[in-house]
C-alpha cells in the first residue's frame, strides 16, 4: 500500500499506485512496477498486468484500460505497450514454473470429504466416482494454495454393526474367530445378517441394542468392531492407492466422543424436540408445508448417520477451522445434506450456504442406460473395472506398438497400460456433467480419437517427441530464447493463458468438467498449430519449440490436476 501523500520521492511506488485500484478490482495482488533494463524502454515497466488477462478479460481491453489510467496521470509523460504481452507471460511461466499461474482463492483451508465407503458393505462404482471427483477437487484446490484436509468419512459406526456383530457372536462361539475373516466373507455375512434383521423381530431388537452397546463402549463389541474395520480397511487402501489418491481416514466413529456435547448445544438452543420417541430437529423447507425432521437421537437411544454428520460438521468448523467443507457423495443424498446444512444454519453455525457444498453426482449406468451391474452381482466391483481398463489398454498398446515398431520393456508396458487405462476411466467420469447419470462405456473411453484421455495422452506424447527430436537443450532455450507469436501460434498462446481462469472456475463451481474441456480445447488448438506451423528446421524453430514446451507443461499440469499420469512414449 502506498501512503496517501508519499513525499519520499519513491517514484516506483507512485507509479504502482496508479494501477492499484484497477488491479485490486480484479485480483488481490499488489501491482509490481520495476525500472526498465534499458532507457530505450522508458523509466518504469508494469510487470504483472498479465495477471489481469488471466482473469477472463481480453488482453486488448486490459491494455486500453491501462493506457487510459496512465494518460490521465500528470506524472506520466508518455507510455507504450510492449507488444509481447502474451509472450512475456509464457516466457515467465517457462522460466519460473507453472506455479506462477496458480489462481488465488479467498479460502485458505478446506475439508474435502470423499470416497467414504461403508465397512462390510460392498464398495460400488459410486464410490469410484466420489474418489475420482473428490481427488481432482482436492488437487485443484491444493494447486490454488488452499490447505486441503482430505477426509475419508468411512461408514464405520452405523446400524450395520449391531447386525453384523450379533450375527458373528451367534455364528462363532469364540469372537476371536471374527478376526480371521476375509472381506468377501464379511460381505456375505453382512447380507445374511441383513436378511435376518428384516425378517426376525427378535434379531432386529438385539441388533439395535448391539449398536448402542458398541456406541457406549462395551469392550467385547469394540474388539470385534475394530477387527471388522481393519479387514475392510485393507481393501479400501488398495483401491485408493491404486488410483494414486491420498486421503486420511476419519470415519464416523471418530466423532463419537464429540456427540454428547454437540447434542447438548443443540438442546440448549431449544432446537431438539421429541417426536415419536426420537429426538429430532424440525426444519422448514421452502415449498413444503410440514417441517422435515432430522433425527439426532433414535428412539432406542442410538446415534445415526445424521448425528455423526452434524457432529463432524461442528468439528470441521470449530476444531479444524475449515473455511470451506466439500462433501463428494451421490445425488441420492441431496436431501440428507440439505437438511444437515439447514440444521447447522438454524444452530447458527453457518451464516449462509456458501461454506458447505455438497458435490452430488449421478449414478453409473451401463452402455445400455441401465444400472451398471454384472450378471451375477448387484454392483460392478471397483477392482474388476480397473482391471478391465488396464487389460484393454495393454492389448491396444501392444497392437499399436507392432504397427509403429515401438519397443516396450514389460515394466514400461505395464506402467503405461495402467496410466492409460486408469486415466481413461477417470477422464470419462470427470468430463461429464457430474450431476447427470453417467454411462460407463469402456469401448468409448479407450478410443484414441475424440474427447478421451487416450487421445489427450497421445497428443502430449507427440509434443514431447517433437521436442526430443529437435535435440535442443530446452533449459538453455528457456533462458535465451524469445517467443514470437503469429496467427495460430498466438491463438495457442492465448489459450495457454486461459489456464488459470479455467482452474479457478473449476474450483469455485466445483466442476472438474471445466478443466477437461479446457484441456481438450488446448489439444485442438495445438493440433491446428502443428498442422499449420512446421517446428523443426523452420526459421522460427526456437520460438515454436518454446511454445510446444509451454503446451506440454500446461497439459501435464491438467493431467496432474485430473489425477492422470502422463506418458511420454506411445
Ligand atoms: N458412507 C456414505 C456412503 O457410502 C458416504 C459418506 C459421505 N460423507 C458424509 N460426510 N456423509 O454413501
């Protein structure tokens, strides 16, 4: 900030002040003004004007605005615009890294709650969607300098445990036996227990009491519970590690110790009422006459999904000091989150809806538009799906390799098949409008043409091979080379510059599809450039190589944000 009446003769600061209001109206940055390197360029230069162009404003408009500001000042005798506005920004990125293009968000710490499968229940493709979407959102926020608490809100505390534990007690005289079960067995027992819960009132009652005993800390129940969780955890970890996703488990049980104080607070605010034996918060919903109840204590005294989520929200706000809380879970839970956020607002925890967001998504369907399942299972297993994508991309790579005499080592082939296969699954999911149902079509997502990860990965590998073929030392070129952009080169350059605003939009609207679209358009722009502009051996070789390099860097950053591993040889 420049003092109102700066008499110190700090001309640099005074010049900077001229730009301040204009700059602040768009970005939180301070204007950077520096003396020029040579008197032929005048006295001072304004260095971060380019930041303004990445905010969705046309560079030419920015130039006009800046010129107007300067010509209105008595301090300025003359001003001019260096032509290479776009060039300078790209050169700067090449020298100092893509971090210089990261958007700045108002939020500094966020919770992203994703994956969050239920123990002993089968994981389904919905959990895959949550993992893919949640991870991308976390990555985009992290790139935008937000501290992200990646949370796996595992369902490790519900009614299912009462059923399962009582069932296991009946089946095995020694509960220690339960510790040797496999996940498959657990799931089978879970189904049997569920059937009994539905058909046998006595068992149902026992199971309900069992949950209360577990929740109030009975050691025998806790021991079996802990074992069941451990067995499931091994499976969960395999899935997210395989997808290259990191997250920290803070399951429903974690919040159990905080529940009494939260309920106490809600009671003291007179929000909790008795209804049909349960303790509920009634919430008004627009357009519906009767208020809707959110059950916080069940009639049997147990806590439920809602109680835990309310407490987790309290914890995230008060203990973790999150400024934004993002829940990535299927759209079937719209009502749950709507009521949860309403209850939190009623309790005065939230001022408005802005800081809690439910990122809903549609269900996964097969290519025929029917719910996605295999012939003998209700759901398609996550692992099978990933295996299939990998196997198919491996076969395609071998085929392609034959035609182009590409040699793979077995390890290279395996890694590439994984990158392409998983990348294809992730990209197909992320590019779709997440709120609609999504058709899982392995044939389509693995095609090397059209809007697929395979096509994009090829595009990147091609750029990389051009750079390789040139035999130039790119690090050296970055330092010494200059960009000169005409026609198609300029169109590509301008598109590169739009990276930042697209990441920002994808973050603020929680829409990874915005970034996918940007990436696809980028490779289209690049193709046009490549078609019209010879790179190697041309007069503009240096400039064009730099542009190739910048494109590859931005593409890689997009891949990174989408959780896709780039490949260099295809
Ligand atoms: N466990 C839930 C499910 O599998 C998802 C949990 C989402 N997160 C939350 N805080 N409610 O459907």
